[in-house]
């Protein structure tokens, strides 16, 4: 969003944005090594009511977590950075979704291949979003105070669908089968790219999107503006050609995360959060406890909004999940508590989302007895939280924690007795628990 603007060179500094001036890329603090097990030197508070984990209380299927690579604007990921982003070993993010741009200039398409190929080799899916159609398809018009606003010529809708198809074919010929392609990045916040109205987007979906050879994403509103996607959901022909309702969450309040109309009419469609940075792009991603906000944001996106995918903006950036030096940031650790353990195909289980003040819990089931719990404690004191497992014979739980001094630090095993166990959640921390 704010950081979409072109760099002066392949890896140069970005131009100032409308929303925020990006953080300078100065050296960032090194993460502190792991310290003793969570809660070892602290006294837990009285246990809150137990969180019951019932595998039959299923909600959405998770497609994955990931981020954006944009070689033209900020330079490509290096080979090592690709492995850090999409590998799932120690010191890796475990991302399973890669977003790439569809350049209006075909001469730039080859820039996307190397990282996309490596991501798919490591098991990730790849989708693409355009910012502009080719120049000959665009006309300018007056939009409020903007006298040079851009839009796709109505006579070029068919040609534009073919342009998107050509990108799909190009990537396939280079070993990358795109999972999906978007109609337009942020059509409702397009001072620097191409505007679409809701009626134009609905018309394109209804009349042209059916010819696109992969899954179609729309509308990618910058702020999950429901007035932009409501017309699509209310138009049966347009909806038939939509596969994934995509949205961005810039400045979207938590109370606006739920989407009742999608739940009513979006049967058979996927719901993705396709771009965000949070809480800002001006601070270091290692600033703590600010970085803990990322873990809560992912929690809210999974639980309140019921998104199936969560995709960050630039993967490698001073405010992103990977620092410019290629190391995982604190914000990245917050995402990794989900991405490394909640894998594609896991299904969210409905549990009490906030069992006590400042504590947020989400749960996911995998195959067999595998259950993943992610608990965020935003409070300034350690708390004790009990969990009760239904229809699960696991005898132990593994755990990992990130707090002020630790980053995805593995903790000692926890014993399950009669289907129950209790966990100490350190102050201002995120903890992932895995059964089996």
C-alpha cells in the first residue's frame, strides 16, 4: 500500500509514500538468544477458565501465510533469503504463500521467475496481482481533484483478460503454476496506479474473468471496503467467475473484520487477506512489544475475519518479517508462530478467543492427533492458562515462545493428563503449542 512506490533503482531507497515515510534501512538490533523456559522464574497467576479444544468445532480451512516479493521495486530475494522465507526448518519462516506483481511491461516478467520457482519447490503456492494494465489499454480521466487518473478502457476488457492469461502462461512455461491471479491491486486507492469502480470490477468479472485460465481474485480493496465487494457477491454471474475474495487491511478496525454477506453468499469461494503491514511501516520490525501486535493481528484475521490466507507486504524490509540482512525479525517471529505450525490444509477449530484479559487463543487441527494452539498474551504479567482436549489421545505438548528476550525458542515438553494441560504464558509473549 504505502510502500508500493517505485525505487530509484533495483535496490534503492523508496520514494516517500502517502501513508507513511518508510523506516530507514540502518542496522537493526540483533535478537537476543534464548533464555530459560517460559515462566521458570516467575509465579503464575491463578488459572483462568479452561479453553476446550473440540476438533469437531471446525471453521475455515487454512491456505497459508506469506508475503510479497517485488524485484523491480526493491530487488529480488537472494537464494538464502528464499530458503529463509519458504523453508520450514530452524531459523526459517515457513511461509507457504508468495505474492508477485504482474508488470504492465512484459520485459519485466522474467524478474519474478527465480523466487517463484524456489518457493514452489519448497511447497508454497504463488499468486499474482497487477498494478496497471499495459499503457495502450489505459485512458486518463478526471477523478475529483486528480486530473490524470487512470482506468482501463472499456473496449480493452477482453484484451486485459488475455494480458493476465499471458502472464499465467509465461510463468507456467518457466516452471511456476500460478494458483491465482488478481484483477487489480487496490482499485479503490489508486492515485498511483489504475482505478476501478465497483460496477466496473463487477462487469469485468461477469463478462471477461471467465476466460482467465487460473483462479481469479478480486477486488483487493485497500481497507476491506465492503461496498466494493458487496456488488460482486450480489451479482450471480460475476460471483460465478470469482474464486477468491481478496482484501487488504490497511487501517481496518477489528470490528470491521467479520463479513456476514460473504458468509451468506460466498459458499465455495475462498477468503484471503492478500496484503498488509502492521502496525506501521516506519518502525523497526524488532521494536518490542510493538511487534507483538502482529501476532494479535494474525489472530484477529483468522478468528474474527475467518480469512484462509494472511499475506504480508514486502517479505524483506526493515519493518517486515525478514530484515534487510536476511534474519527473521520480531514481527516475523510473530507471523512464524502461525506459518511454521499452522500448515496448508489445517482447519481452524472454534475455541474461546479471549479466555482472560489480554489473552488471545486460536486453534487448528491437522492430520491425526495434531492440534496447534497459538496463544498471545499482551498483558504485562505472566498468566496461567489451562486447555482441555476432546477426542485427542496425545500425552504431551511441544511449545515455542517469543517474548522480549526470546525468538521462537523451543520450550520443554508439557504433559497432558486426562486430556488437560496448563501453560504459563509469559508477559507480552506469543506461544505456539502442538500436540502429538
